[in-house]
C-alpha cells in the first residue's frame, strides 16, 4: 500500500432525486480534488434515497445505467476514485449496492449482505465480498449493518484489502435503543461508531473510512 488521501462525504439524500444527488457528488468531488484527495466515499443509497416507495422504478442496472455513466464522467474529470451508494436492479431483483468507479470508468460493486428490518421489503441481500485494486491500495466495501458482524471485515482483510470503506444510512431516529433527545441520539451513534468500527480496524490492521447520512 502507498500513501493515499481519502475524503468522506456525509450528507442526506431525498428520495428519488438522483439527478440532484449526482450534481451534489460532482460538487463535492471538485472540492475533494482541490484538497488533494484521490479516493472519495459517499453514503449508502445516496443517489436514490433509503427505501423509497418507488424503489423498483428508481433502481438502475449496474454498470450499464445512467448513474454509473455520470459517476464515471465525474471520476474521469477530477481523476478520482469514487464509492457511491444506489439501488441496483438486476432482472426482477433490487439490491442495495455501493459502486466503485475510477478515472478509467467502472471498477466494481458491493451488494449489502444483510438488509436491515425495513430494507428487506425492498432489497435482496448480496453474497460476495470482492476486493478491488485501485493502484495505491486495495479496497473493500462493507455497507452499514454488515459492519455489525466481524466476518466481512476479516474476509476482506484476508483477501488483501488495505482500506475498508463503510458507507451508512444509519437513520439514528429509528434506533429503538437510542436515548430520547436528538443530541443524545447523535452522541450515542457517535460512540457506537467509534467503538465498533475502530475495533474493525484494530482486528484486521486495516484503515477504515465511514460516511453516513
């Protein structure tokens, strides 16, 4: 692994406004490139929103859909590698997917393995844990709830990953065990992220990068 500067963008996404979100990705990538970043992580399901009622209509093919084409153009313009969440459609199945694109185009994807209790109504779980060589390092992607289990990070580390990208759409207000106030919920989530994901880094001697919405 060589030295690489990584940017993480935490932002909310409204349901079904992928054109607006792609414009936002473009803007943040411009800022990241100006700051010298080479790899940029965006949250889970950023482009289409989390569990939109019309998820089936919004979902796109990967890599042949319009969003991957636009992301590839952004990556090419700013000479960046991007990890961005969207709803992927394959035949009659929809997946919660994080795509990886670089200056030369589409690199690969990670499908969420364990859809959460609300997501099972919209998405099927994936089955693969690929590692991608992006030149300066090898990266794996672990989406939100999948990070609650130690095995995905361990498998990716054993397959050679140097950096684990952890996109989230944590929706703190829905956590049954979070305290009552919004401020307390944010603090609870912060402490949870710090303890759980720092542990994944220590367990596997990998760098971890987290972005939430």
